[in-house]
């Protein structure tokens, strides 16, 4: 692994957690006169490259929004092609994750997926669970509102069952019921394709996240563009609601 001097200078203020909304696969395919699924296929290749670059740079957490809860409403053929692509991705990426020592985690509603896919996800999670340098999180059948509701409902169940006494709900307590409680809030959110929306992603966790939008479609996104986003992040002054200078 060799790093450029630009990459080394970035490491001073590297985000701990980068989250990406990989948007624009369909538009990219349309522009090329290709079926939408080939846009997703190309998008999965870009996702692999950005994961490897994150590992090389030393980013501890990378979350990729690969399938939203709303995406189930897409045409049946597209949903089924995306599911096949997911299986193919998990199969082809497991050896890379083992080689590069990347831990894999899924966030989202597992039970929405066919049982074989649930098993595969669990298998990749288990086989990579021992790695601690970097965690790749795939958001699958994920929605930020659903995550908050799940946390509240799970908490209510714990109280009703008597496993938890009368409690005051604090941030720390609520977070314990999120899909992946130890995941730090994203420092940087990247969204491609020129859309300026959050689209039900990490609603609770984005409170102090820096946003980076680019007009590039996800299949056009490159390692160089990723570094550019990290450079922009590095120059941002994060105040977390406080004032540092008068
Ligand atoms: C948005 O593009 C992208 C998605 C809905 C899915 C993201 C999926 C991938 C990048 C491929 C699979 C990745 C993995 C890691 C398995 P869009 O279809 O909404 O694009 P459009 O807005 O141009 O139509």
C-alpha cells in the first residue's frame, strides 16, 4: 500500500466515519443507453474501489447506502436484479474483506430479505467479526425513520417485559437500540448525482455531519473524487453548535 503525499496530509484530519448515498446509477445507465441494472453493476464496482481506498487511508468506518426501505417499491425485475447483485457482491467481496481485514456489518431490516440472503449476510458478518481496523457498513432495507421507531418500540418492549425498570430515555439509552449501537455518527456524508437530499438516511445521526454533494453520478465517482471530498472536509470548521472565536 503506497500513499501519495496528498493522502498522507489528509490523514491529519481524516473523518472517523464516512457515509455515502450512492445515487445516479440509473441515470448513468440511461446516458449510456444501457439497462438500469448495468448502472447498478458499475455502481457496485465503484463501491468496491472506494472501500479499498478507505482502508488504505485508514478510515475506521465507511457506510454505503445500498438499498433503502423505499427501494422495495421499484419494479420487481429491478429489485430482484439488485438482490442478485448483492449476493454476487457479498460472495466476491468476502475474500477481499478477509485479505484486507475489513469487518462487515449490515444495518437495516434483515427480515425483509429472503432467508438465504439473511444467512449470507450473517455469514460475512461472522467471518469478518474479528477485524478492528475498519468496518464496512452496508445499509440494506434501511430507513432512518424506521431505525428510530424500532429503537423506541424495542425500548418500550424492554420496559413492558420488566427487563428494564422505569427509565428516562436519554440519547445514550436510545442509541443502544439502533441497528449498530457502536457505530459513531458520520463525520462526512457524500451524495452523488446532484440531488441535495438526505432521503431518510441516518436521520438521527446526521445532526453535526458535514455534507458534500457532487454532480457526478455514482458510477462516475472515482478514488480521486473521494480524496477531493476528504480534502474539502479537512478544510471545514466543525463547531458542534459552539463558538470558538469572537
Ligand atoms: C441509486 O441509484 C442507487 C441505488 C438505489 C442502489 C445502490 C446500489 C449500488 C451502488 C449497487 C449495489 C451495491 C452494492 C454494494 C451491493 P438510482 O437507481 O436511484 O439512480 P437514478 O436516481 O439515476 O435512477
